[in-house]
């Protein structure tokens, strides 16, 4: 089970940190990812991190602004979002999977609203 939190309203240029808490005892076995879904659009990939945290991947639009990290001792994955833009406004979801590109578990979304 995944529980996302940390969304809110922020002005453009501001920062937010999203958290996703996972239950279970095999957290490190899972790749973790963040996705977003803007109004009227399909869900899109934002960032992912391998089980050990050794490798990360980002969509081009957030490179240099967002950082994904994980704390396997706390069963948690974070998304630090800096220099936010109005186009980052979306519901953000965390997900867990075993294989690259395949996501098994999804958390509920947390809304991020960036005002101009």
C-alpha cells in the first residue's frame, strides 16, 4: 500500500516536497516512481528510482528542478520539487514496480497547484 502526501498550493518559483510511504517488508525490492496527471490530460511519468537508489530517471521537463530519493529504512520515497512552474500543476501519484516500465502498485494522488 502506498500513501502519498505533501501536495499543496505554491507560487511559481517555489518548492514542495512530496512523500510516499509504503507498507510491507520488501520495499527495497521495488523500483519507485512518481507520475502526474494534469486536468484533461493522461497520466505521465515524472521520475523513477531503482530499489537501491543507485539510479534515477526523469522526464526532460523536470530535469534540474526535481529530485527523487528514497529512504529504504523508512519505506519512503520523496520527490523534491524546486523552481515550480504553473505547468507543473497536477495530481501526483507514486507507484511501485519490479521491472522497468511496469508499475504494479499505485498510491492515491496528491494535488500540486502552482499559481503564476
